[in-house]
């Protein structure tokens, strides 16, 4: 009993120490990501992602890098792009970029296991996009892509973050409360989607760190040749990721523990890359695109993740960039709390976090369908039963319209008025609610 309590204590302690290590990087990383999401216009990019060639591929990569790092959000947005006519190549380039080329991921990697992994992550993201573009047609025939598009168009649209608003100069953005509100709501939206992933990732890493080092060496074939360890690590890295159920920035703490335990450089990279094929996301792919497409898509992503990790391993090995010497110990990763630069940065991160959340409280409202905080002035709105409700997207508003009592728990009045904001010009509709259906009449 004492041994079990000791493991529990050390697991929780290491979880909290890991959180102390990465808090400031997460706060500032999400802030930079929120600024990019809020202030970089995307509408024209989204409308130009159809067809093949380098143009749509490059634009999708840029749009993904400017997006949220949440794997679930990236999957929903990629499906939305695919619905609207983007090629499968462009849609999945967006998805790979969104989860591998974002600021917060690089910050946390740098803090935990070094700048080499940050550089390798960004380069690997580009390599995976290139491999995916080359191999996609071999895995997914054009006919199957067309069937998947039809399936996706019938699937429910996922949530998307606030888009960049009207064109403003940088000076106007810096002095505009509305522009900073966009930043704050994107910041809060990322945290709402990822806090569970980050928390679970930290908790798993804290308890995995209690496993005997010999067990790691056995699983990772530490006594084998460098070639065997590299190939084996690249193959099992994605499998560990799939089984861990942790994605996005949440898998970086576990990556640090795996690196400390002896997993090869390529294996750690493949593990980090594989957040798009964890089992919950595979189930979502099946819902969005159908079973046949999902099987081929997961196989394609697995090959690109393993291939990308091996390419980066070969390149970094040739340039002498793979970290050499003694790997970080558990005490290096789960370092204590001291009066140093981390204390200052963590305090600044807490102030930034509090200020942005306070702005969302002052200017925001809660979507009754999904629970996301949205800016009252930029949201989709519906006047219902004497109250105004705000929604993150048209999908949530439509779900509310279809069954208001489900989200409010009260009786529905006979008439409601919808007000949606599109291109800055409100549009008014009248909705007559009956027991059988919802009837809309444009004014």
C-alpha cells in the first residue's frame, strides 16, 4: 500500500513540475497563435484551395500554420475546406500544418527537449506535407475522393475559430478593442479545446516517468545497432501515440519522457507527428469521410509520419544536429520550482492569461450549444423568447434552431427572430416554431 501511495505521490508531483516547466511557453505560444488567427485574413485563401499544384498546397500550408494547434479543430476545419471544394491534398496539407507548424508546439518542444526538436518538428511538418502530396493519389483514387466529398458534405460541420475581421492597419489593430477581443476569444477558444488534452498529457507523462528505466530500454531496443533503433523507433512512435489518446501540444511532455527513456530521435519525432491518427480522431474521420476513405487516409498518414521522421533523422544526422551525449534525466525534465527566469516568465504568462480571459468576459457571451466563448459583436445571433443568444458558427445556431429546449430546458415560444452577421451587414429572419418543424421566412 505504501509503495502504491508513493507512486501516486511522485506521479502527481512530476505532473505539477512538468506543468511549471511549460506554463509560460503555452501561454505565450497560444497568444502568438491567437494574434495570427485573429489578424490574418483567410477568406481569399479558403476560396483558392481547389485543384492541384503547388499554389493551393502552399496556401493550405500557410493557412494551417496560422490556425489553431488543436488536432480536433484542425480536423473539423479541414473537413469544412474539403466540403467547400478544396482538394484532398490541400485539406490534409492544412491539417498537417495546423498540428506541426504552430508556435505553441515549437515553444514547448524547445523548453522541454531542446531547439533541435523544434527545428526538426517544423522541417518534418513540411516534409510530411510534401510526402502526402506525392503519395496521396497512390493511396486514395480520385473516385474514392469524390465519394468522400459527398459523405463529408452530408456530415455535420465542426466548430471554427473567429475569422480575421475587416481590413485594418497594424496601428488600428493595436489600438482597437474589437481587434484585441478577436485575439482574446481565439486565445480562450484554443484553451477550451485543448486544456483537457494538455492536462491528460501532463498526467500521463508524470506517471509514465515512474516506469523503470530498464523497461524503456527493453521496449526501445536500446542495446541494438543505431539503424535498428532508428527504424524501430519510427515504427512504434506512431503506435504509442495512437494508444495514448493524447494529441496536439498535450503529447509533448510524454515525448520528453520517451526521449529520456531511450527512444530514438526519429521515434520521438514520429510520436509527435502522429497526433492526427490517435484513435478518437480515426473515429471522426470515419464519420466525416466513410470507412473506405478513412482506412486509406490513416495508412497514408502513418506512412508520411514514419517517412518524415526518417528523412529528418537522416538530414539531422548528416548535419550533426541530433542531440548527442547524455540524455536528460528524469530530474532534468521534472525540475523543481526556483526563483529564476521561469518564475518571472510564468508570472507574466499568468498575467497575460488573466487579462485575455477578462476581456472575453467583458465583451463575450457563451454559445449555449458548444459552450465556447464568442464576441457578442461578431457572433451569429438569435433572438429567442425575449433573450439574445450568441453562437460561434452557423452550425451551432442551426442546431439550436432545430431544438431550443434541448439547450435551454424550457418551453419554446411561438416566434423567434434570427440576426446573423455576415460581412458586417446584419440579416434578419423570422422563424415560426411549430411542433413539427421550423419554418424560416426572409424579411
